[in-house]
C-alpha cells in the first residue's frame, strides 16, 4: 500500500489538460491571469485579504522574512522539530536562528518555552502547523511583549484549509504555504504562496518575487525570481475547489484511526484531544517505532518518518550555535514518530488493513 495514492487527484487530469492547452495557446507562461485568479481565490479561502504566489514554500517563507528587514543580529525563533526548509529559509536571510523545543502533547512549538526565549533581539517567530495541527497563534500573540514588534510568520505548509476548523490560525503577520504535490493542496510541480492582510507588504512581496519590479524593466527593490508558474496556478485553481472535501475525507479517516489506535497502550495518539487538525499526516508515537515500521513494510504498508532528525542535528548547521544544544522533547519525538498512510478517498479496506496490522504487531508486546 502506497503512503499516498494520487489516484484521487487523477480525476482532474482532463480539466488540467484543457486548461494547460489554453495557456499553451496564449503563451502567458509567466504571471498569467491564472496566477492572479488563484491568488485571489486562495486568499479568500484562507480568510485573508491578499495572497502572493511563489515558486515554492521555501521561497514563500524566505520572501516573508526578507521584507521584515532582518538585521544581522536579529533572532528568529522556530521549533526544533519541523521540516528543514523552515530553518533554511531563515538561514538564507543571515538572521540568527533560535530553536525552541516542542510540547509533547501537541508536537508543536512549546509556548511556555517560547516565552522564555523571547529577547530584545527577537524579530520574528515562525510557528509551524506541523502535520496539519493548529498551533495556538492567539496564545502566542498574548505572550509577545506589547512594547516590541515581533512578527509572527506562520508556516502552514502542512495545513491548507485549517482555518475552517480552527479560529486560532492565519492571524499572524504572514502565513506561508508550500504547494508541493503531496500537500493537502499541492501543485503538479513546485509552488508556494504567502497570505497577509497588509496592503503595503502585499505590494512589496509582489515586487520582490519578481526582481523587485511591477512595471517591466523598472526595479525599485532588490528582488528575486521566485514567481508562481501560470501552469501550476491553473492546476491549483481546479484543486482548490476540492480542498474542503479532501480535508473532510482526511478528518474522517483520522477519526476512524483514532477510535482503534487509542486502545493500544504502547501508542501515543492524542490527535483527538487537543487542537484542530487537517491531517496532512497521521503520526503515531511509539518507542517500538523502528520495529513497527519494519513490520508494516513486510506487510507492504508504506510509512514515513517525519522527521528522523531535529533541526539541531543536521550537519549543514554545524556552525550554528544551536548545533550542540539539546532539545529533549523534539529529539524524543524524532526517535519515536511514524506517519501512516492517510489521503482523501483512501479505501476503507486499506484503512482497515493499516489498523489490523498495527494491532497485530502490538498483540505480542
Ligand atoms: C513545514 C514545511 N515548511 C516548509 C516546506 C517547504 O516547502 P517547499 O517544499 O514547497 O519548498 C515544507 C514542505 O516541503 C514543509 O513541510
């Protein structure tokens, strides 16, 4: 059984081909109308005024960090347990990255520990709605000292549509999304998007994703080539129509998993207890993780570890001050987490097989 079977998306292929043909005939490959349409629709869908399409989620986060004018000693706080891109986007800006451990219950940034890390030098916090679960942005806003402007840039790369379930999200200064193919909303290639309610920042973001220019050959800001592709925007416009339904499907499967997996004492399943969730990933925690993964592999069930190393353990960061530090909970989770298959329209018989085999594995413990 595949970790994700993309069959549920293939039904849209004939529409994509028709839409791509139109673009091929118009030759508007770069910043065509489809990009602007998708931006408008995605902003509305996500409860925001503006959206700026980008070449990837990594670039979206980099651009959002770029326009807050980080200086060399400015600190940006991110969770120690996230995908490497959250840290790398910050690293490219030359700011100082400060890692924060995660909460063992939510697996998201630990807000009490975060409060202690906020210093005079803190310029931004990047909470990650990891796995599709809502970080409590309202609570994070409350712990920020009133006299200091600290930007909140939400990394919602795994949490498209989360605002339909949680009122605590997408209320920071910027929220960024990866639109990588496997995400809840994914392109058929690389893409990303930033949402914001601030008009000035929106205009700046539109400029710096396009070499600092709005009018051709006039460059008012230092910019980059980090635009969303017209063909990807056309594909995303079709998929966006399905996102609410797809997220509902994910939640339904998760509910089914929760019921059974909660009964296994060697597993930690707290998904249904705290925080809203759009189940980009269904993650279980067990000290028998490696053995369970091998067992499921033998039963032909694909699983993935998201993520086997915390940010502080990557050799690429060997010169960073956090490299030698310890982030106890994050490291424990990296050693015990396992993502099991979940995707829209996953067959009931496959869901049952996943549950059956996990139960079989633990029967002998
Ligand atoms: C939490 C998180 N942040 C950032 C990214 C980077 O996005 P992209 O792959 O589109 O650059 C991803 C996904 O890949 C992600 O899962």
